[in-house]
C-alpha cells in the first residue's frame, strides 16, 4: 500500500516550521528521519494533510555542553552519536548504546527526536536509560504562550 496524498513543506528555519504547524488546516505530521512515519504513512495508519520536513533545520542539529548538561537537538541521529560527532559526557557509553540500535542505515536516518516522540526506543534501543538522569525541553528559548 502507498501513502494517501498529502502536502509537503520543508521550512527554511525553526520559526517557519512553527508557523506552518499553527496554520495548517487539518492534521500535520513532522518528519526528520522518517524511520517510523514513513511506514505508518504507507500503511495508512496516519493520513495527515501536511508533512513538515524538519531534517534540514540547523537549529535542531546542534549538540553542546551547557554546564553539567549535554543539550542534544532533535535532529541529531543515532549515527551522529555512534560516530562521536557530538560531545560525549559518558566516556563512550552513548556511542556503544547508539551502535547497538538496529542497523547502520537506521542509525544514519533515525533521530533522537523521532525516537522520543514515537517511543521507538522501547523496541530497538538497548535498555540504557536505567539510572540515567535528564530532562526533555521542548522549544527552549522561544517565548512562552500565555
């Protein structure tokens, strides 16, 4: 089966992506790596009116140390972690865990944001979060609605 028809947008920056999400008529879905959404579209488990591709947003591909924290953008891939392209505060544990996720093609496309949003990690990620401490921030640095 193939996906139902939908509109496709690839916004130039994060602000434009947020604007698209607020203005869409009907439903929308975000795609970056597509490892979960692609099959769901083809099986017609989801039929959004609009797909918003955030894979090219540099704001979401950042990874940096901030004090004692490691801030990882939603579009960082498991391959980025495995290959050591982001700071490692775990003395190699993050790289070993990332290297054990599925196979290389999936790690090259699958994103941290996608894993968190679809909870794919419970099926394919090794049980590595036991004892891990962290927080999840959404749209940090943007004005709060209110």
